[in-house]
C-alpha cells in the first residue's frame, strides 16, 4: 500500500465522459489499497477562455484579478471529479488551493509555492477518502488567490507529493511519456524509458511543455519519484530519475526541444563603452520583461551590435523600450523579428563528447537553414532560426542524432562510439 499523487491534465479532464473514465481508474487504484491524492487541471481550453474573457474587459488586467478568474477553471474540475468518484461509491472530497492551503509568494501569475499544509489531506486519507486538489493555484500572505504559471498543475502535484512524502507522483497526460521530441512534430519520436532530472529540466526550460519546469525543479530538490504516463492507455511511461544510465546505453543527445514563443530585438551601432549592456537591458527588466538569450558582437569602429530575445507576448513593449534606448544611446538603428524559433539539443552525454555542436550546425546547413543566434551550456546547444524552418530543423536533427532508433542500434549518438 502506497501513497500516490496523481495529476490529470486538461485534455484528460476535458469532458464529463473523460472525468468519469478517470474516476474509474482512481477507484481501481483505491481497490489495490493505495491512498490517492489527485490534482486536476482545468478542462482543456478553459484557462485560455478565461484569459480571453478577462482581456475583453481590460487590455491589461491586474494580475491579482486575473488570478481570481483563472483559478476558477480548476475549481470546476475538482467538484466534477469528486462527484464522479462519489457516483462510483468511492468517497472523495475536493479542495481548492486556498482550502488546502497551498501557500505561495505574491508573484501573481507566476507564484512560487512556499509551504503546503497537509493536515486536512492526511485526515481525509486516514478516513478513507480520495482527496481531489485544484492544481495551478494557491494563496499568498495577504490571503489573495495566486496562480503558478501556465502548466502549473504539474508543480502543485509534485509539491504535494514532496510535502506528503508520497511514494510516487504520476503525471497523466495525452502522451504516454516523455519523448525524444514532441511526438506531434516528429512522428518517429520515441518514448524514453528514463530521463535524468537535469535533462528534463533543460527540455522543460527550452520549450517541452510536457512538464512545467518548476515541477521538475521541485522533484529534483525533494527527490520525488516522478513518472509521466498516458491517462487512458496502460504502459510504463517515463521515469524522471536522479541516476544517470550506465555509460554504454546512454545517448549523447537525449532529446530535442523547441520554443515558438520567442522574439528577437537588435540595436545596431551601439557605442562600445562600459555600461551599455545595462543601459539596454535595465529598462527592459524594469518593465518586468524577462530576457532569454543575449548576444553582443565584437566591436568594429568602436561600435557593436547587441541582440536579445524575449517572450513573444512582450515583443511590442520591448520594441518601444528599445526605440527609446536607441535614441538615448546614440545608436545607429534597431530592428526586431517575432517570427523566430529556438531549437535545442539536450543531453548529459555532451559533457564528455566533442563535435556535437558541429554536427548540429552541419545538419542545419545541409537543409539550407540559417542560424541567427547560438547559445550553449554544458548539456545543451540552442540555435535561433526562422520560424518557418522549425519542423524541418527538428526532423533533420532528430534523424541526424539517430533519435528515431533504439539506443542499442545507434552507431554514433551513443556514449563510447562518438569521436
Ligand atoms: P496536460 O494538459 O496534460 O498538462 P500538456 O499539453 O501540458 O498536457 O503536455 C503534453 C504535451 O506536451 C503533449 O501533447 C506533447 O504535444 C507536448 N510535448 C512537447 N514536447 C514533448 C516531449 N518531448 N515528450 C512528450 N510530449 C511533449
Ligand atoms: N490550467 C492551467 C493551464 O492551462 C494549469 C495547467 O493546466 O497545468 O495552464
Ligand atoms: Mg501541462
């Protein structure tokens, strides 16, 4: 008998029928003697609908009020699931985030969980009930409702699993695990049996939305056993693991991630003097715009070009800021492009292998794809390319690094064989 936290995403609770299916599955787990805490998302499309509704009222709603409206999506699904369980004579009780309480900081729209009160949940479990908790939401020190950022129900589940010291946290979704890349883009993508926390963290932060990045951070920090599984198909799913696999079976590249949400801005002919980077990026960060990649070229004629990327939603605001900075710095000109994509290859095996980036660049060149920005870390290489080449680039890289083959059959993308 184990304590299991199970999270069901938006499509898995997208209709009343699906919620009934999920309830049957949960009842089966109960029948095996396990204690179950369930975290649910809003029905698919609901969070976007609520967002659009708020924006119809106000072009830039206050984050505090936006959180009040966005949190209602999950409140609907917890009640529906609790009712579906009761229909099956499986005692259940629903909790909103603030009823639990899931305590967070006050960063509305991207709040961080600080503490979870597990008293009520433990009492319910002891009394034989399934506990159904609304994902994505919490309460701050002022007693105001907060939300955890898009995809935040994953984080609720992992944080609850950590707080309850659960035996496993199972993330049920519309794919049967974590794949070498998004299976909706590359048909030959393969499910991974295991992936390390480190790799999953990079994949999540580089755009694979299968798990929210903070969920992976939490799982790594509190050593939560985390598995991604299909809601309606049986199978082993993917285990997110602390251990690295044995050398010979570990690939150099484990996966490919991409992010369509980026936009790039460039100021050209900036005087090459101390303090320029802070004068360009200072006003951007003061406007609460997060900057991702930053590139400054070597100077020619005492001037340089400065490029950075932001989330596409912040593009227009960032352009306005940059136009002001361009004037005040006496730079030559500025421009921007919001039709770009970042494509990244990820793998812990990169640490011990040379030539990985070169292979990536050669593969893109062979397809005639121009690279606009490059950035690297110990276990990833990212490139910015034109958005229209996204699918071509991901497919070409997937096949060049032999990700469509079983690890044992790969000739190059395997530790011990490259170089
Ligand atoms: P949920 O609503 O269950 O939280 P999400 O849409 O947030 O589901 O995440 C699941 C989706 O993530 C899949 O449908 C898939 O298209 C996408 N995805 C992106 N990259 C990957 C990957 N490497 N492996 C699996 N799924 C991925
Ligand atoms: N409903 C929220 C979203 O759509 C949270 C989640 O699904 O994890 O982002
Ligand atoms: Mg999700």
